[in-house]
């Protein structure tokens, strides 16, 4: 390891770093603006200046930028030299020339990197006496507020938005001190990752517009570590609360999962927690006359006991958006053989298939960080940016890895971002996409293939055969598809870290199996290949561990008379089975008990409704698509009787005379991993409720937290006692230890002098590395060492369109296709109106007008929808958006007829 000298003291540092990275990794303070650990160095702000010396005899030295200078062995620098200190103070002064004096009213106040760095440099007086430059602000949509006058021209925003995230509608305009960062005109930012500008910007130019609607000072937020519930990736978040409402979501760094960033659905989808549609008290609902009656908690439990006692048979319908603990509690109530996952029968089967492939095959389940490190990627069947956006963001980083090898041969360090991009230009590593329609990743792809699910699977099987003769060949493959399969196979075979990405979104078992064949063919006894399966919801793969039947099996149990009472857990089953089957189920079922937190079609059919806590109001565990179990913690204690579903179900077990004896989260989670062997690793997910640091709990609020007495002054002038938390080591207060807590218990990132999110660097083992103590979560699935895979051989026939019938296939949207985030105020503004999509040649069959409307018949239901056209969609397929308005009741894929059409 190189040794560098900082103010005449020797330090060992990691090779290949620049000086700024090295200094921060050592725990020292050095101000900076333009540098970001995920984006490297460009030397734009001149703020990280240090004095470098030739040797120990050099007393004069020269000023250099730490972010642009390698930390080579023997390097000697000074951070504290008076000349370099004055230089840094001068830099901050000129950066602040046009910055307004608006800290007291700025949304970023108290959490501002510019404030921190200004204090760090010692600059405290402005001598500029002339008129400040001013800019016009833009309307950038429902997520981001724009205040351009605060800009210090660090270029972080466009470097992230354009260079890192692949956006093209945010640019730097003009030059000198007139530079303007914005769009060419007002309008919604088009990137799926625009919300990261809030954290990337070191000052208050880009701020969270959803927080602005219910703003509170950052130091008055109560926060807890959480997990995003809006897709299957399990990104780590920090949820902030004030006055009993959820105010914002910030990224919580986890190198193995989401790193420094979040997608916009994960960042802004939280507002469903505050929705007017929230269910907050138990209700009796009378299905016949649609009346509701609010009742007390005790009355609700008496009613539940009566319904359970008079039942001739129970059935439990679980949920992939509910925690492991809640699903387990439901299974405990109804019995193992009467518990069902609540997923559609097809999705349940696909998830079981994914679970078996990951658990029993030789390929390794890839994390998000593994995606970023891959050097050849083949995506089979997934529109990644819409089904798992952060995976798409990391694919964009992965395709830089092969070109980077040439950069290293030229002696250019990876962190020198400007030089690297100058050399690489537009060169990309291998990225092959096989999807139903065109995607936003197509422009970065080496080649694309848009086809029906059967043909996508056939391409996958052909690639696997090219890699391994043990996989059967695909008969009657078109020559151009065969050539594409050969090219993909070569790229994967020549890569050091090949990666296959697939998932359940197309509803195709053949696609999932083809991906497994490819990954298994690439695996060796020494090096398992990486495979990344995308699943739909936060705990979808977690339900795979239960190895239970799907929703149709539960509906059939009621239809057959084996059960007359259903308990439905946090699940709108109208989205997961055919409408006629759900309608028949509710007509047949004598009694329905529903636990949920939002009004849904299923809630409307309940006889007894129990208010369930959301992720922000309760504790639980979810398992992401990688097989990583992660704990989310209660951000705030809700007003009674609102509580976690597992608590309601535990009380119902007691009513049945089957007391599970759990009084806390520890009790139910311990019973879970004792009862079900596949969950044994959960014991290590997070410290239990008895954990203490210096005999103290971990505070949810920062030490500057204020105004608790004033918060409740309308009720009592005395400061109320904070709520007790029996479920975790966290405290509903600012009181607690200031010692750095285990990574899984980090409630906020803060260090002396570091009030912004940049304080993350104080929690890492090294800059860009794991958090101290390891990244949160526990992997429960590892490849089966030495396993000899049995390759799948059921290759589908080539897709051919039916003359009278269409295939209705799913089309996904980042905003709208996920149930909970679509109920958030900001996200709801970007949910598309209902439509179907056809190939232009198919659309011409129904007219040549600018606007075509068709009647889509699926099962016994008819949906009248406007038509969009997409030339990349195969003929014979009608694309149906997932979970959009009335179309949410369609189970995809399915067969469809187009019975009528109107052209205008």
C-alpha cells in the first residue's frame, strides 16, 4: 500500500486513489464541491486545494487540487498550510459572490453542504457590494423545485443526470458566471432518477418539491432506517417524520444494494402513507347496503373472534407487499395448508421457479452492486428501467467497464472522470436486450431484439446452446436470430464478469428457464456466473420461501366449500385474479376479514376491516430479489388502534385459543426462523430490541431536534413522554448515544461539521466502500457449490399470430404500475391515462384516423381503450399497461379479442 505524508505524518492508503479520496477515507476533513465518490473528479470548483511538496526538504511547495492528484507512494501534502487555507477561503468567497443570503428560508438550510464547507474554510464575511446575477427558475415537474440563483456551478447536477444516469434533457447553458443548469424549456424532468439531484446538488438549487408541500426543518425530522417498498430491489432508505406524517425519503447508503442513489418511484412514492384514503380505525362493513361502522379495537377483536368461531373453514391470503412477519402471523392463524401467498397463480409459479433456480443451481444471485461490476450484460425479457429502475441505472455503469480497460492501459486513473470520458467517448461494453418492445436502454445497447415472449425465450435457449452443447438446440431458428445468439454467446464467454438479467414481468416461465440455462452454461466450479431475476414487489421473493400456493388455490378452496371465511392481508386481490373469479369468491365467501392501510376494491368487500400500519408506522422484514433479508424500522408510533398486521393477527390467534405468545417484533421473528428452516438466517438481520450502546438506545432524532413541547402545545404545555418502543433499540427522541451505531441502525448520517448527506463518508470503511461493520442485510440464498444443473429442455414453439385472437401482454410504467406509489400525490400526476398499444400495421386494420379506440374483450370483460402505436411491438400482440385504471383487473399475459373499433 502506498504511504503518503499529510502535514509530515505518514499514512498508508489504498492504491489507485486521488488525494481527496485518500484524505476523506482517513477520516480527515477537506472541503470539496464538484467531486462525488460515485462520479469521480473533474476539478471544477477548486475547493479541495492542498499544498504538495517535492520531498521533505521542499519548504515552498505548490498548490494542487486534491481530487485531481494521485495518492502516489511518497506524496507529501499539507492541509493546514496557511497559504492553502487562505486559497480555499478565497475560492468559497468567489463561489458565494452571486449566492443569495437566504439560508433562513432555504429548503436546504441546516442540511446544506455549502454551509458546511463555508464554515470549514472559515469564510464568514462577504465583501461583494454589487448587484447579484439572477436567473429565472423553471417548473421541472411534481418532484423537483428549481432555485437557480443559489447555483455555484459545481456541475454535479449535469454530471449525474447526463453522464451517470443517461438523461438528456438537463443541460448546462451559457458560460462564465451566467451558466444555467436546466431544461431548454419548462417541463417535467424525463429521467427516472431526477430526484437524486436533491442529494447530489451541494446547495439549494434542486430541492424536494414533495417535502416543500409539508415542509419542516431537517433537524426536526424523526428518522429511521427503512427499505423501499415500491419494487423488488429492496433499496435502503431513510424515512423522515414530523407531526405524525411522513415528510420525505432520503437515500440510505448500502454499497451492496443501492449505493448513493434511488429511483424517483422509491424517493417520491412515500406520500401514500399520508393519503386521505388511509384506514385508521377498525370498521364493520355491510356488503349489502355498503354502510360502514367505526368500532373500537376491543369490539373489533370480539367481532373477529365471533367470525372465527362460526367459521366452518378458514383461508388466509397473504401479500408480497406485506412483511415476512405479517405473512407468517397469518399462516399461524389459519394453518400451513390454508395459507396462500396472495400472488396470482402464474406469478406464484414463476417466483417458485426463480427461488428453486437460485437456491439449487450453480449461478449466483447478483446484487445491484454486482450489476455495476459486470462487463457484459444480457437482458432477457425485462424492461428494466420500468420494472426495477435502479438495476437499469447500474447497467449504465456496467457498460463502461470493458472500455475502462483501455483507459487503464493508457495510465489514466479511473477517478479522472473528464479524461476517461474524453478517451472512451461513446464506446460501450456489450449490452444485449431482448424485450417485448423498445426501451430507454436501447440507445446504449450493442444490439436489441423485440419479440413475443416465446421468441425471446427461444433466443435465450439458442444462446445457452452456443455456450454449452448439453443444452438442446433450437429448431427452425431464423438466420438473423441465430447470428444474434452467436454474438451474444461470444460476448458473454469473453467477459470476465458476465451477467444475465431476467424476471417475472412478462409472465413467461420459458424466459426464466432460458436465462437459467445461460447462467448455468457460463458457470464453472470455481466461478459461478451472475444471474439477476427481477420480481415485482418488496417481499415477492420472501413469499417464495413459504413454498405455498397462489391466489387461485385460495379462491378454489372457498368455491369448493372447504372454507367460508377468508382473512386477506394487505392485498387487493382484484389485481391478481380474473374479475369473474374474484367476484364469485366474494359472493360465495360468508365472511371476509381484511387488514390493509388504503381503500381498495378488496377493502370495499370486507365484513371486518382492521387498519394496518404502513412501513413507516411498523417494524418488519422483507427479502429482495437477490435473496437479501432486510429490516425496516418504525419511523413514528401511529395513533391507536393502528398497528402492524402481525400484531392484529397475533391477537386473533389468542381469540382462537392459540396464543402465539409474542409481545414484540423479536418474539414473532424468532418464532418465524425457528418454525421455517429456510428463514434461519434472519436472526442476523439486525440487532434485537435489547441491543444498547453504552447502555443507551439509538436516537431517531438529531441532537438539534427541537420543539417537541411546542408540537403538542395545543393539547398540553407540558412536554409529553416519548412513546416506548419494545420492538427495536431505537428511541423516539434525541436522547441516546452519539457513538456510531451498527450500519443497520443508522437513523441519519451526521458528523461534526457534516450536516448534509455528504456525512455518509464518515460512516464508511473507505470512501465508496462498505459501511463500517458491513452493509445491512443478510443474504439467505447462495449458489449450490458443485451442483450439476439439469438444463431446461422445454423450448417453446415460434410465436405465430392468430387470425382472430390477440395475445395481451404486459407493458410496465415506472409511475403507475406499482400499486402503492401510484397513490402518492406527486407520482399520481405522472401516471399515464389508460390505453392499449398495437403495432402500426395492426392498428391500420381498425382505421387510419389520428385517434383509434378499440373494445378489448378478455374473459367476460370488455375494456374500451384508445390505441397507441409502437413499431417495435410484434404484430399479433396488444400491449396492456399494468395496473393502470380499469386495466389493473386484467391478468397478463392472456388471450384477447378486439370486438369493435372506432377511428377519428
